[in-house]
C-alpha cells in the first residue's frame, strides 16, 4: 500500500478510536493527560521557537544533506541538495507536538534526555528550553544539518545541548556507554521497523522505571505501525499514549496498564 494512503487510513482509525477529553481512574495517568497533553498554558519559549521556525522557513540557502534513514531506501545513505526551508517544512516537529515535548520536560524534570534525529534542531529546542540544567544529548547523521542546528542553539543561548554526529548504529552504542541513565528519550529518525526496535531495545539498557520514551511518526508506514504496536504492548511498558503523530510510553510499575488514544 502507498505510504500516503496508509497514513490516511491510519488517521481515520485514529479519529474513530480517540477521545479529546480522556478520563482515567489512575491519578498518574489523568495528571499526565491534563498537565502534559491538554495543558493550554502559554510559554515565552513557544514564541521564540515559533519565530526561529518562521525565519528558517524563509531560509533558501541550499545545503548538502546526507540521509542515512528510511529516505535512503536500499542504499546505505543518499546525498541531496536541499533548501533549509524545505528541511524544516518537511521534517521538523509540528508546533503542537513540540509543545507536548516541552511540557513533558517541564512536568517530569528529566536530568538527561537523548534525542535521535536532531535535523536543524527544532525539536531539540522544545526539549532543551524548559529546564536549562537538563542535559540534552542529540544525535544526527548529517554534518551540515548538525551545523545548522548548532547555529540555532547558540542563537537561543543554549548551553545544555551535546551534539553527536554520525550514524545511529555507530554513535548510539558510544553514547549509551558514556551515559549512566536516560530519563527521557525522543526517537525521531530512521523511521523503519528494524531501526526503531533496535534503538528502543538499545536505549532500554539505560532506562529506569521513570524513563519516558517518545516516538515520532508512529503511523507513518506499516513498519512504523508494527513497531508502535510492539512497543506499546512491550512487557516493560505500562502506559502508552497515541497522539497520532507521536506516541509516548511510560515504564512505571505502579501505573495501571493502559493504551490511550488521544486527539490533540
Ligand atoms: C525527521 S528528522 C528529525 C527532525 C527533528 N527531530 C525536528 O523535529 O526538527 C530525522 C533526522 O534523523 C536523521 N537520521 C535518520 N536516520 C539516521 C541514521 N541512521 N543515523 C543518523 N541520523 C539519521 C536524518 O538525517 C534527519 O535529519
């Protein structure tokens, strides 16, 4: 099935399954839904990131982009010349999902965050801006995109971001070796079943019961759907929240086992 048709069908299913005002008997779960998913509070950082996104959407500079992920098809990587504006338009996190990331950090106050897929850094900003002493470790295979991201981080005067450049299968094991534990993980790169499962299983090694995992594009393709179904049903996962564009899972043992589907 064509990927675009897959996504339309997945979205229709999401509309049928989801509720916007979800209730749960579990105090932890209803707090997450109210305080993180549905919280409408405004933050100045949203304006700052919004303005940067606007500027980047007008940046017509062409850069050499190396794709090691699903976009490379059967090849190990694919070189392309693309405008910064097109990268942001086609692959940066949406404002709505970015704000969910921001509130996850604000609410749970993780000390260490690992992100797979920096691109030019929009999602990293949502992760790094709520709490300037949170260490955000972000991985990206494409050097030129990482350079663009570095410029964006310094424009925002952020010093809590450590960038690692290289393919996930090479760099992630090194990062895992050097990082005692990850409190929040955001996986937004190489959207294939095999890579998503491999990255999830690798990062479970440095997780603890309070670690939160967030996956982007969970209904992007049949492979990503299969990965999400396995992850949300994984023996260590107690609560999963499907927001269509993004899925969040919790490993907390005290939380009632539940798979929520919420429209945001
Ligand atoms: C969807 S984009 C990330 C968007 C970013 N999180 C944001 O919201 O702005 C995915 C990124 O992951 C990178 N990537 C994909 N597969 C990779 C791999 N196997 N190793 C390293 N980087 C990879 C791509 O170069 C791309 O920049």
